[in-house]
């Protein structure tokens, strides 16, 4: 009996796992997903505005070469494809309420994370290649009468900006978004394990 009492006292002294407050976790997840949803919505709106400006340029500016029009069309098609992907992701985020069924919401969150990883993986480089190709074709005629120095500066700035976005901003943005998603997924998993 003495060993049993000792064993019982040791067992009771074990540190207890932190119990998560359901309300706190759900509020934090809702707040985090609301932030991601707003960011996606603003990206969709800004891409729509950019598309409208390009459409306006294509309709109301007269270019001599079909290559310039091809460049604009390539950029516009790329933008439409990217917006379609963002709309799909926005629907995944906003179609369910975390308080109704957290288990299904967790699956949706994992699906969203997988989609975003795919978008910022190989598809991002395809996006940059298509935008760069479109800009190159567009600049072909637009910069035709410009001086060599201006052409070098224009191509240099455009190239530097694309490289900066690809190798610096993209990495920081992806890491920040993945950290937020991982934190929300971890909290939901811990909450789910608490009740299993």
C-alpha cells in the first residue's frame, strides 16, 4: 500500500498540460483568418484595378505593333489566373465559421495552407515569368524611341523590382503567412486533442 501511495503522489505531481480556453482559441482563429481574408480581398481588389487600367490602356492607346498588344494580353491573362486562385482561396477561408464545426474548419485550413504553398511554390515562378514576358513585349514598342540610357534604366529597374519581389518579399511574405497558419492549425489541433 505504501508503494501505491508513493506512486499516486508522484502521478499527481506530474505537470498538467495547459488547457486551452475554447472561446479564446476560437476568437484568435477567427481574428487571424479575418486578417488573412481581408488581405486576400484587398489583393483581389488591387488586381482588379490593375486589370482595369491595363484594359483601358489596351483599348484607348494606339500601338503600332501587335507585339505590344500581345504583351498586354499576356499580363492580363496572368492577372486573371492569379485572381481566380485568390478567389478560390478566399472562398475556402470564408465559407465556414470556425465555431460551427472546428474539425471541418481545421481541414479547410489545412487545404488552404496546401493551396497557398503550391501558389508560392512553382506557380509563383510561372507568374513572374509570364509577367516579365508580357512587360518585355510591352516595352519593346513603348521604349523603341527612348534613348539607350533610358532603356537600360527602365529594364534595369523592372528587372531589379521583379528579382526583389521574387527573392526577398516573397520569402518574407510566405514565412509570415505560414507562421500564422501553423499557429492557428496548432491551436485547433490542441483544442481538438483536448476533447478526444
